[in-house]
């Protein structure tokens, strides 16, 4: 009798053992899968470097760019006393990301030489400036039109003070003037500003 009971228990153990093998196999499978994925993520996160943002402006071929913060010499153009020509005034301006903006703001401040005059109308503000290939677009406030004296000389020199200043910079060949973000055919009825303008060396008397 005892032998029969022992054999029946032994048979029960043999019948139930495959079920536990299946459970154990499933557990091992998921352990390997999820454990391997966790290890892969940890290794990948350590080996991946943070991407470095690209510069806002790509230097033009052959252009020498001063390191950020270092001063670079530019020539700003202002009117001579009788408003018949432009005179260049050398100025050192810190080089930075908003280089064109810094140059134009310095131009709007006016000359350091008391014998020169700023042909750009008073209270004119810079709204924005951006470059598309070799053309720089300069967006100015409405005072650029409204505060013109009405004469040809001031209108001419106010336009080319900007054009000749910017086209002296590397990579700039033409300048397009906008007023409050809009294209205007002329500022005061004399000079066509409906299209980008090239440098005019004939208006420059000298550079100091």
C-alpha cells in the first residue's frame, strides 16, 4: 500500500514538472530581452555626444572673421560739410553674431569727427537686417522717409552712406533698403531704391 502511494506521488511530480519548466523559460526570456535593452540604452547614452549648434552665419570663401568679442576695423561713411560727397571714418567695432546690426547701429549714431554729418535723417531706427547670399536687406523705421529734407543730396547720401558702408564688408555686394518691412520705389522722389543697390565709389571723397 505504501509503495503505491509513493509511486502515485512520484507520478504527480513528473506530470507537473513540465509546466514549471515552461514558466521558468518564459521568465528567463523576458528577463534577457528587457535586461539587454536596458544595458543597450545605458551604453548608448554614455557614448552619444550632445550635438553642437551650427554657427548662424557661414563665412564667405576668402573672408577673415575675427573671433567673437575681438574688434574689427570698418569704414563708416558720412556726409562732408556741404553734402556733396561721402567721407569714410574708420571705426573699430567688436565682432559678434549680430555683426551687421552692430555696424549699422554705429552708423546711425553718427560721426565722431565734428566736421562730418550724418546724412541719415534724425530719429531713424534700425528695425532689422539680414543677409541673403551677397545681398543685405536693411529695414529702417519710417523716419528714413518722413524726415528727409526733400533735397536730392541728402536722399542720395543717406542711401549710399548705408550701401557703401555695408558693401565694404566681406561677402556683401548689394544692399536693399526697406521701410517698415516694405519695399518703396523711392525715399523722397529722387533715388530709386526699389531694387538692391551696388557700391558707388564715385561718391566717396576720402577715408580718414
